[in-house]
C-alpha cells in the first residue's frame, strides 16, 4: 500500500518529462535552423557570385 502514491504521480511526471523533451527538441531544432540561415547569409554563395558575373558579362 505504500507504493500507491508513487503509482499516482508516475504518469503525470512522465507526461511532464515528455513535454519538456519535446519543447527542448523544438528549441534546439529552431536554433539550428536559425544558425544555418545566418551562416548561409554571411558566406557568399559561389552560385550567386557566378550568376552576378554572368549578368555583368552579358550586359557589357
């Protein structure tokens, strides 16, 4: 009979842990996407550079 309260608090605690894990995973995913976006914005793309060169050569 001593283990009855622990059985009552088990599902609520696991639900909280699952919610916490999903929230942390979502934050990690969003920060990863944001970091990737910033990295891509800062580094000049070779494809963009060649496209600009092509436009410069064709317009001249």
